[in-house]
C-alpha cells in the first residue's frame, strides 16, 4: 500500500525511514524531508487552538503526479509521514487513518521499552514487521 | 635464546622480556602459539590487556591451588602493573606450566624448557565445576542477589568467550525449536557450564538439581555425539551427565522451557526487585537489572519486546521469568527467537506457576494474566498512590516517553512498586503531606502577592509611625494572638511554607499594618491576612527559613530592623485586641521564644541590609560602566559614518 513510511522526531530528524526497495530511495527521503515543511505549516495553522483539539491525522500533505504524501503528528510532535503511490486510487482516507493508527500504536509500544531512549533510531523487529506489512508488495 | 619476532606473539615475547626488566623469556614455537591463542581468547583484539575475570578463569582451570595462582600473579608482575598485559600473561602461563611440573613459582624456574601449561577447564568444564570449589578470583562469593547476578553473568561471559575456541562451534542460526540446535553440543555444553556458574552462586543443593537441566544439552548429544567433539573430554562429561539423566524427566528437549529450579531462581530474583509477586516490575528497574547482564542494548531491547506481551512497560512475574530466561539463553549462545516460543508465553507460565504451590499463596490468585494484572493494578493503586510521587526519575522519563500513550498504560507503569522505592515511600509519605500542604499554601500566598505589591506601592510611607504606638501593647497581646494562631495552625496541620512563598508574606504583614491606620477597612480580610501573618509568627518559632522572609520587607520598605518586630507585633496585636483573649499566662514562654526569634531575625536583617547596600553599589558601578560604553559608542559612530 504505502511506498515509503517515515517516522520523524520532534527535532525533525528521522527516527525510522523505510521505502520499497526497488525504487530510488533517495527520492523518497527527499520527499519526506520536504513534506516536513507542510507538516509544520499545518501544525502552526491549528496552533492557535489547544493541542487537545488538534487532530493527529493531518491528511494529504501534498500530491504529486506520482504519489501522494500523508501526514500524522502525535502529541509529542513526532511525525509519521507516509508516501503512497498515486496509481493506487482504491486507497481511501479511512484506510490511511487506520494505517497511521497502527503506526502510532507500534510507536507507543516501542516507547514502553525501557531500553529504548527517546530520540534513538528505531530498531525494533516488531515495528519492522508491522511496517513491512503496510508496504507495497513489490515482486 | 630469545625467539625472533614472529608476528604479534613474537613481539609480545620481546615485550615480555621488556616487562620483566630485562629477563629474557624463551618461548618455543608451540609455546608461542599456545600462549598467543590463550591470550587472544582472554583478551579480545581491541583491548591491550586481558580481562581479569577471564584470566582468573583460565588460571583456575589450570587446577593449581589458589595460593599458587596468587603467587604467579604477583611474580609475573600483573599485580604490580595492575593488569594482564601480554608480557605478564605470557610469564604467568610459563609459571603455571612450571607449577604444574612441580617447580616452585619463581622467575628462575621458567628459564628452563617446560611443557605447555595444562588448562583442564578449557577441555572439560564439568570437571572443573565438580572439582574446584566455587571461589572467584577476586570476586566475592557471599553477595546479595544483585551482585550474584553480576557474577553469574560474568561467568557466562567467560563461557561465551570460550566458544570461539573449538572450530565446530558454529553460530546458531536456526531457531531454537529446531532439533538441529540440540546437536550443537559445544554450545549447549557451554550452556551447561554457564548454568554451572549460576548454580555455583546458589550453593550445593542447587547443583544437584541443576545437573538435571544440563540434560538439555548433553541429552541432545544422543543425537549427534560425534558432531562437534574435538577432544575426548567432552564425551567424558557427557557420560557423567548421562548417568544423572535418570532424574530428568519432562524437560529434556526444549531449551525454551523453564525448569523448576530456574523458575525458583527467577522468582527469587523477582522478589528481590519486587516483594509482591502479584505486582509489576517497572521498566526502569527491569532495565537496570537486565543491563547488569552485559548483553548489548539492542538485544535487551528485543528481549523486552518479546517478553512484555501486553506492552505496558512493566513486567509481571511470568513476563519477568520469560525475559530472564531469554537473557540466560542468550548468554549461553542461543540466538533470540523472532517470536516468543510457546513455552515462554506468559499464559503458559501462569499455568506452570500454579503448580508449585509452596509458600506462595498469592500464586493461587493467578488465574489469568489480565485479571491478575488488573488485580495488581488495583492493588498497587490502592496501596501506593503516594508512591507515584516518589519514583520521580522513572516517572519523569516515562512521562516523556508516554506522551502518546493511552492513559491506562501510563497509570499502570506508575503504579509499579519497585522494592528500592519502598523505603523511599516511607520518606515520601512523610514528606508528601508537607509538600502537598505547602503547595496550596504557596499558591495562595503567591496569588495574593500581586495585590499586596500593588498596595505596597500605594502606601509606602505609612509603616514607620505605627510601631511606636502599639509596641507596648503588643508584647502581651500578640502572644495571645500567637497562641490562638498556634492552635489554629495545629488544627489545620500546616507546616512552615516553603521559601518561595516567603516574599509575599511580608507584604501581607504590611497590609494589616495598613489596616491599622485605616480602621474602617474590613476586618475579615485583614483578619485573614493577619492570620497568615500570625502564622508567620508561629513559624517564627521555628528558626531556619525565617530570616529570608524579612529580607523582602526590608528591601521593599527600607524599614529599620527594630521596626520589624514591632510591626509584626502590631499586625498580630490588632486582631488580638479585637478578639479579647483572656489567656496571657501561657504566653510568657512563647514570648521568650518569640523574642529570641525576633533577635535572630534582626541580625539576619542587618546582614541582608548590608548585602543589599553592597549589591546596590555594584549595580551603580555597572550602570556607570554601561553609560561610559554607550558614550563611547556614540563618539565612535560619527567616525564610522565618515
């Protein structure tokens, strides 16, 4: 489903980034990086309201001709960015939301691990498994 | 005589010669080879010196008496330099060879040609285990559980280090469930050895039962006894264990199954961290505990992931047993599985835990993991709600981590009651009421401070005339007031407010003083403030933090110090007069106490006033400098413009 999934820390450095291997991964890294600006813009736009009222799911950040980029930000300003192939039109908003929810749950599970220091790269096998399940199956 | 350098070992020989102060140590080819091999085993390449524990292990394996070993250590110079460098190591090996051949431990004795030192342990660990008593070279034996853990982990480290020795020991790639794992005898063998390390910690009774567990490894020797044997001695050990195989019944084929002794051990460890077997071990406590095992953090992280099935950041007893078992297995060379094996699932362990009834009545309440967890949570919540304040570090860290966590999971982690926090809870329980009571007090003070400040600004000059009027009255009356306030304070149970709240209070004393001047002002609000000021009076009786309070007053008002106490007396006298307290006899003692307190406050005030003036002077000087610099800047500016 997704072509690239990234977890960005509060300070805007990547904690985890995984893309479909056959593609030029650098392109996705670049896309994720540029999407951070959009994320910040959306956060600040809602910033006037209380954080509680701010919704975690940011929706479509920006579409390009090849793919769409969706964003999700947690209460601790950790961002999840997902790049989805545009040709996959069957992917609805609800599905994206559920994928982000799964990501968020896995992320909190990682946080529970006392051996994980916040700010470290994510090296959890469970998280990898979950992300792999969400990535597009490229033969 | 000296060997020419042949690679590192040769240079090491030369170094050994240098190390002994000119002693030329002849090493034959075989000796060099052996020594370098032993040295590389004891000393991983990046380091320059061999680890003391591994060297000690090696020496013990030579089956020399400990005195001899100590002597050897001294003679070779390791004691002198404090570490086992290549030179010391080689000399030590030579001395061991000499001792085994019957020569005395002297430098001279190693000048001769000697056979290679024999280290029985490297070939046959079980013999060492059963032969030598459990004495650790430099490691204390009778230690509390935590250190015991460390020691056992150290031993297993050495066990792991010996793995690279025999070529057939290939790293385990297949998941442990597969039978092929069992055929790797050397590894399971090392597992047995490492288990022996654990068992030696717990004395003889453990030893007997423990040998049954070694069946896991050696019994698999039945399948492929020939495969990995490079020397005959392992087979000897296997036969020894096969004899005891009769005692082992159920757990003969699964390294991921926890045996009874292991479970007992884990439960004891759990108890050492957390006496209540139904409650959790928090993440930080568990982290510290498992970090002692010296496994790398990513592996520990993975072990945690596997064992904490409900992902709540805390370990219940079965989860803890699982995690511990995984750690032990990993230390013995088993690769960690990707998913938790069946036998290590908490539900399975729960059921297993029910079998040994023993003295743990609590175990009977273990019906299901989740309900018991619920029970534990409620139990924890009810009992130690105050403990939430105590584990500040863990709570803070976990709070940071759990920004995104759901509330339930957050609360459960906070409710864990690690043992080391228990003694803190007692203190916290004592401190907590203070803190809690003090906090609302400080808030109330600070909230009124703004108005006080404003009022202060309005009427600065009024204080001076007041004191002289009422000072005569105050001495008796204020004590009555104090007595009244004393009882009030006792009733409310208020303790001295914390220092941050102090500054507003003097301003509040000022306010009542203003009230005096304007008697038409409302009595109730002034009474409230006077109560607070009188509480300050009460607090005056307890020396420590009082002087700081007065500071603000002096600075703000510029009052002379003798006026302060009359002021206080004034404020308290006002309500005292109005309340018509008849009791004046009891006030005499309090009067004295208050007067001493007043004197102390006066002194403190004087000091602070001096300090204030000094600081003011410094401020003036700094101002002057600033002005000077600004003028310079002004002068320079036209220059730059040009």
